[in-house]
């Protein structure tokens, strides 16, 4: 009984790992992708998504998202993901067509077609989901649930000193999504940096991806290895050593399986005004705001177990 | 070879523990106290400081600090420290006179009298030190070094969701002190919540204080036990259980001995503009600002060892 999933992502090295993971799973049906600006420009993300979904046999519509955040000019992370978004890998020209709708419209259409069934997964900035909420304010009640990779709660940021990339790119969008989804029947599940940074690839994991790339005929196996090698080089340059934090796959796998992490309810909001802290997610652990919890925060990550699961899924599915 | 110390504090339960600790030590010479508004109004703090120093045999001048922060109206923490600042304890009417100077002037005068020798210890808001810097901009170079209890770096706040009390009361003052002391020969030592919350009193520690109060003739022994019992009641009401975080003594003991914690350099600044994060201390772990480290942050706290040291010091000195 595969469930329908819409993925909104800014592919992106770890986004590519997440898409490959989804393609390898039988228990989820990817029914749509939205190409979000973020790690690289939306048009580059779109090309990556069209090419990867083609190679991965995911035939869901892929719609282009907005080319800029709601308020600020776009920023990109070429240093983290390479100029094409996939590190040392480059995808071939896509063999399939884009969906003509906007990313926001795809959110709305897919949710309306399956009221109460569609699961949303945001692995990039929240721009397109915020725009979708302008078209269809009932979206939080039309979705079955929402999973988000984003934010850092009482944790060093990876963009500003306390801000995480997906939120920092478009803080207004993230704030609007959190506010709107406080009316959802189920709290969004938020995978923030303190959870996703528990997922660390080191030399043995890169070796396994390289080994898979050498023995597999699946073109995506080579792309993942070349992409992740670049990710290691970036993390080394940023002071973390020969390693990579692999954010999106954990949130994705938790959305599919419910495994590999627990959750705890928390009231979370986004700082929009700070000089030093704009784009920071703030969690109110002690109830100072007097608000109900509005997210389920990923916690207690089974990191080793998940890394093994992820690589084994690739080895079985991209063979 | 006792070194000269000026203490600027908002006594306050944990401030009282710090003052009692200092009075019990032979290796430090308290040469001045500044009564800072904070936990309770400055006038109430002043009364506590005059009475406690009298009972503790500390004959240093005690000067009244400003009655409000630099910009915002004052806030107080009656819930945490009780209306008189010492929980269930009340001090007798002070038997000694205040120093006629302002708190800011006392900072300046004592530093000028001992250029390069005076150590400063701020256990409350930074208001008076910021005012002293207006009188004497050379203060960072006149002091031997500065130790501060304040802030929370990537850690739940105890005032706002991400802000710590001493900084949240007067963020502008804290920001100005940090900026001015970037010109100091030695970086200020910052004991933030993630270090000081490691110092936890539980039932056995309260029992030891109660036992000391019963057997000792020293009036401060009873005051500490009655104050700390209130502190336990507050922490229980705030969701932490029958326990108390004892912030100021760790920073104080580290300033005196150099023991019980390590330090690591970090660039830290104070958010003044945030809607959710005003008063938050932000630490730039990954060098995003391109600034030199401006504090030595307390880390690697030897919590059990310190708690034993603190209680043993009271048992030996307040007997």
C-alpha cells in the first residue's frame, strides 16, 4: 500500500540521495516533484530533477518552482553543492518534459486530487509551499501530513551562525508555512540540523558508494558517488574533516517508514527581524510564549542504523 | 598572594552563594562590590549586598548601581529569587554604610587605582560596566581580566526561549561591553548557560546546606539554606524537578582558581533587533562573520568536582 508523496526539493547533493532512496522504495509513490530554488537556481534544480527522475524511473510530474524567495534576493550554495548542484556529477540532458504548471499549482492540484491522502516533503526552502498556501489556504487540511528538513534548534547553524540553509534562504516562506500549518490536523514533522547532522558519511560510506558506482550499470550510482565526493571536499574545507552531513535522506526515510528517529512536540517560530539571527528557528522549550506545540521535532536519531539502511537500499535498488 | 576582585552582581540567590564562596577564600581580595539591578531592584540588591558583606566580613566598598538598563525598562525575577532576592531568607538591616559613589564610578576608580591588576566579575546585567566604559573607555586595558556569567550559546534560554537573564535584562549594555573588551589584552571569560546549568544542586546538596545551617553559628549559613530551598521550589515550578541550577558560583570559582572548567575562544555578539531573539548571545562557530574570537567560553565543566568543592568550602568557611 504505497502512499502518495509530493517532494519539493532543491537538488542538491543530499536531495539527490533522497530521490534515489524514494525510487528504491516500494512503499511510497512519488506523485509529484517541485523544483525549488535554493542550493542552485531553480532552473538548474529543475534540470537535475527531470534528469534524475528519468533515470530513476520516477514518472511523476516535475514542476518548476519560483525563481526567487518571497522577499529577499536569492542566494545559492555553489560551495556546498557545486555550480550544477550535484558536485562532481553532471546529469545528461533530460529525456522527459517538465510539467507546465508552477510548483505552487502542482502542490495545490495534487492535494485537491487526493484530499487527506497526500504527504508533503519539503527538502528545500518553503517558497513554493508558501505560494501554494496563497492559492489554497485549505492546504494544511488537504494534506495527510507534512515533513520538512529545515532549521536548527539550539544548535550551530550551517548558513548564518544560528540559521540553517533551507530556512535562511526564505525565512518569510518558512514562517508562513509554520503559521498556516498550525491549523493542520497533524503537526508537521521538522527534521532540524541537530537531527540531520547526526547522519554523517565518512570514508567507508563514500567507499561503498564508489564501489556501487563501479559495479552497477545504473547511471545514478555514479552520479551519487561523484556528488558525495564533492560534498566531502566541501565539508573538509568548512572544517569538519573528510566527512559529509547527509541531511535530506533522514527526513525522507522517516517520512516513508516512521523509523530511525523519534519526535517530540515543540513550539517553533522563525526569526524574521534579527540582525544576527534572521532566519533562525526558535524553539520555545519552556513555554515562554504560551503557545501550543506546532511541530514534531525529530530527535533520538538512530544514526548508524539509518546509514546502513540507506546504503543497503541503494545497493539493492541501484544494482 | 590574593588578587584584587571587583564583583558586580544582582544578589540574587546564586550571587549570594558566590559572595559567600569569595569570603571563604584566602586567595582573592574582594576590593569592591557594585549592586546591580536585575533579579530584584538595585536598591534591594544593595541592601542584600551591604548586609551579606557585613556578615561575611567583606569590608570592601559597596556602591549602588543604576536603577534601570540602558534602554529598556527594568524587569525583575521575583519568581526565581523571591521578592527580596534571597528566596525564603531575609537579611537583617545592614550594619554598614554604602559607598557614596555610583557603581560605574567604583568600577573606574578601582581600576585606575590598580592598573593591570584588578579582575572584574560580572554576575548580573552589564549596565554598570557599560556606564563605566562611558566614563573611562580605557577600562578594558586597565583591568587584568574580566569574567562574566551570561548568555546561552546554542542552548535553551532561561528568560526568552534563547536568551539568558543577565543579557536579556540589558542587551545593549552587554553588546557594548563585548565590543569594548575586544580591545582588551585578554579575552573576557564568558560562563554561559550551557556551562553553568551543568552545576545542579539536588536533594543531597540542599541537605548539606540545611545541615550546615543547623550546626553553624554563622548567620549566612542559614541564609544560604533558606535561599536555595526557594530556588529549588522555583526550578520545580519551571519544570526542572526538585533541583536548582547554580550559575554564579561556577564562574566565580573559575575566576578565582582557574579550575573546574576549560575555555575555548569564540566570536560572540548580542542580538539587539530580533523579535523572538532579542538579548540572545550568538556564537559564530564556523567563522561566518570573519571576526576574531572575542571571548573565552567556559566549556568542559567538572560539575561533580565543583559542587563538592563549593559545599566543602562553605562547610569549612562558614563553620
